[in-house]
C-alpha cells in the first residue's frame, strides 16, 4: 500500500465502491469461465475474444476507480488548499493506471 492509500480509508468518500466491487465480481466470474473454457479445450479464437472482453471490463473498472479517486481524494486535497498534494495524487493515480 502506498501512503496515499490510507489517507481516505473511509469508503463513504468513494461513491463508486459498490459498483466497483460488483464489476470486479463479474470479472472474476468471467475469468473463471474462460479458465473452464481453456480446460475443456475450447477454440483459441473463442478464448481470445473472451480475454479481450475481460481486458475491456478491467479497463472500464480502472476508469471508474480513477473517477472515484478524482471525485473523492483529489477533491478533498484541493479543498484543503494543498495544490502540490492534489497534483501528486493525480499523477500517482495516472501512473498506476496508465502504463
């Protein structure tokens, strides 16, 4: 965990957490089903299509987490008047998500 991860441990600030958890549960189920498909010898093309769908779902989940971070942690830091902390948090979040 980074230092910024425990600044705002209160999930009340994170409006999208329930949706994020639900999306991750669906992704987890999807990964499990693709694993079963691979075990049962399904066509490689079918597996790749499902992997692409999982990747897209993960990207969308990551965007929602970033949005949550912007609307909660970054906004709170901005309200506190600490512009450098705002920029640092935003840069850290972007660096973690976009590689």
